[in-house]
């Protein structure tokens, strides 16, 4: 079933729905992943079924994007929409745009990953300029409409991009130490001075201090990425827009601004 192992299938249900899919009751008609899922969907309420199918569809889109990108099921998206519509009695949640996945140039993504590794060996001043170019190329590669200025201010880079219908301001730092609460509060202050629908992405290659994240608190209009997030996203060929969407979703659910790619997309 997709790329799920028994362990990752259990982790998926535990993290997404706080459900133990290994419970023997779900194996009434057989213990395979498909049979357990089918029994679960047959016995849960419609709202839970919609949530489950939506999350599985998103995972399916990500899986196809990381592999060939070619959908082996004819008219899969329309069939999915029809099923969700019947269960929800209205318009279905908007799924991840599977049709756009094949347009990503993964040869270019490989080049961008190599550039990220090269930047780490540069001097601080050169590193700032190179990181500016790296981020612009990254956002452009995934069609996120990156806008100037990506201007260098010391080693701080400002810019903006579009994710769905939301406008995000970008702040990026490449410092020797993890980013602390002062920088997070400063950036959030900029967000609060803009329109109410403005959001923010803070990229810190060196990560974020644990104390800083705790002091920054929850429920902010900012999500965070670190250097390991960037590398793992590129190495595993996970589309940037899907990484950001998953971070936004989990931030809405938990209030936490920083959750790692490896936790959001378990193997």
C-alpha cells in the first residue's frame, strides 16, 4: 500500500489521528494494511473517513511526486473528489495538485541541493550572497512566485512568496549559532505590522534554540525551517510547497512553529 511499511503505516495513523491501527479490532477481515484500512473506513463516521482519505491522498501525491510522478490509476483525482463529495455532502477539500508534480525539474533540484552543500564552505560574507541566490532558485523551482527584495542585510535575507492564496514574508539567517527568541520576535513583529492575512517563513540554516522556541510560544503567524529541513527535502525530493503546506497544517493543529521535515514526512 503506497510506500508504507507496517511501522510507518502505524505511525501515520498515530500522528495524524491518534489512532492505533494495529488494534486487533481493525484486523477483523484480515491483517493486511489494505484490509485494516478498509475496515476502519467502514466502521468510522463520515467526518473521520473524509479526514483519513484527505490525509492519505496528500501522502499519495507526495509519494508519486518523489517517484515517477505518473499516476497508475485512471482519473484518480476525479474519483477521489467524487468519493469525498459523497461522504461530506458538499464540496471536497482541495487535494494536493497532483497534475503539477511532473512539471518540477528534479535535475535542477539536484543542482540546488549541491549548491546548498557548497555554500557551507564559503566565508560568511560570500555565504550570505550565495544563500540569497539559493533561496531564490529554490522558490522559483517550485513555482512559488518569489518576489524581490531578497536583499542582503548582513546575513539576513528578506523576500516574499505566494503559497496558495496566502502571502508569506521570508526571513533567512545563516549564522554559526542557532537562532534565538529575539530574532523570532523581531520577525513576528514585522508580520504583525502588515495586513492581517500576512504570514511568515523563518529559515535558519543553523536551526533554532530550544529555549528560544519555548520563549517564542505558540499560535504565531510564523513557521520555521532549518538547514536539515532543506537538505532532507531536496535529498528525498519532497516538493517545497508540500513541505510548507504540511508545516502550516501541523502549526494550525498544534500551535508549534517548528516541526522537522523528518517528523512531518516519516519514512
